[in-house]
C-alpha cells in the first residue's frame, strides 16, 4: 500500500505567480514566465515540491531561497541544486537541511501539526542538499526578470527577490511579526535597520510577500516594525557583555533580539 502524499494549498497572487502554502508552516512562491519558472523557498520539505510545481506549469524551473533556515531550505534535497546567498551557505546552514533538524522543527510547529503533518512527513532524501552560493542572482523567466537584493538581518545572507514586471517582492523573514533577530547567524538590530528601511521604501511601489502566516505585508506594518527597531536602539547605549534574549515591544509580535547584539560590533 502506498501512502498518498499530502498536497499543499496553491493559489495565484498575480499573473503567473503562485503562493504555495506548506501546511501553514512556510509560504513559498512559484513564478512562471513564458520560458522558465522560479521556485522561491522549498519549506521544511513536507511535500513533493516538483509535484506542486508541475500542478501549475510544465516549464523547466530553478529553485532559490530567501535564506538558509530549515523552514526555507528544508526541501533542498529534492533538487539538484538550490541557490542561496553565499553568506547563508555555511556549515550552520547546510545542517539546517538535515533530516534531523527538519523533523525537530516539524515536531515543534503546532500550525503544521494541525494539518495532520508530523515529523515523518519530513522524508529522508537519497542525496544531500546542494546549496549553490551566489553573490548576485538574476533570472530571466521570459516576460519576468527576477533579481535578488541582499537584506542582512534575520540572517546575514537574507535576500529579497524582486519581480520587476509584476511589482512584487518576496522578502523572506526579514521584516514580519515576531521578527527573529536572536538566533545564531542574525545581525545586530542596527545592521538590520537599513534592510528594513529599503523594504519600506520599496513597499510604496511593490506588494511585499513574506515567508509565514498572513503572506502579504502592509506598508504600515513594515513601518511599525522599523519603529520598534529604532526604539530598541534608543533605549540602549551599548551592547551588554552577556547575551539576554528580549522581546520588544513585550507582546507576541514584538522583535526578538539579543542585548549583546543591538549595535554593530566594532
Ligand atoms: Zn528564517
């Protein structure tokens, strides 16, 4: 008996652009031009992404990730290669695509588990994830050109993918509710701010889609998160010696940061 693979919800958000919702865990995006397609992020790898892409288009496709975290590169073992910014291709990131971490992450994700998805749905792949580092990334899909813009913060190698044609930006996890700046590999709050301000500027002309929960970010909310970051900087005069994790403002959508990583280390 074969077990039927669970399929994620796929819905269009613009012409030839689709949201692939990996069971309310991660939002991935598929962009199809006239000659090629691009899959942005491959979740924790809880579904068959090639089947998901093939349900929408027969075009050849490339896979690229907004950053090297388990819930964005977890499906990398399903592909020959996944393009990730060079700064997010370290050993720490490669370990994030391991079956151990993918299962651990799934175990702790209540939203995913509510879909009847468990750690065993993070299947072991016959090959290791092959993260291909890039410094610059640009792909012509035929009528859509997508480029990456480096936005350090949530990780040092976080990028936003810009679809110029459709005026869309896929910003990963770099500005959002409950922004995580407390993990290993995150920048200081000070170093994150310019990336967030860049996204805010862009949001005047582009729709912004991120990696989790409600996919589209409003300009107003991006401005609110930037304001919180500025207040963190104003509230402190220097980095502490010992790392303490704080949430500001102290509410469920506040920024999570480390007191020893507020300012850029000199
Ligand atoms: Zn992340």
